[in-house]
């Protein structure tokens, strides 16, 4: 693994570990926000390394558009997360061709 990629991974890991620690003292809604933000950051690392598909980039854009709903409208944020889950599941099914069941 190149040092540039390793540094990006450690930056993401640092964000995730620090977030985990901070969540012990923060409002519970920060947890879901930090998780989707980490997902967005992961997709950005993949993009920088030339490994992000158009579907991943679209997912990141969707995350960036909706993640701040946590501040103004927790119910809209909940609906946003439900939609993200559905999108990821559908993408996984398209990729693998398997149906849950």
C-alpha cells in the first residue's frame, strides 16, 4: 500500500476512532451523522485512488446532500437514512444478482 493511501486510511480511521470516543459525551444523533460522514469520506478516498464507481459517487453526493438534516429536522434525517439503506441494499443486489429471501 502506498504511503499516500495509507495516510488517507489513517486519517479516516482517526476520524472514526475519535468520533467513537466523542460520542460518549455527545448527543445521540451525532452517531448516525458521523457514520454516514465516514461513509462519504471512504468513498472520497476511493475516488482519489481511482476506485470509485459512478454508483458510489452518486451515493456520496446523496450523503452530502442529506447528512446535515440531522441539525434541522431529525425526522427528515431518519427518512434520509432509511432511503440510504434501501439504496445500498439495492446496489448490493444489482452487483451480486441475489435476492433476499
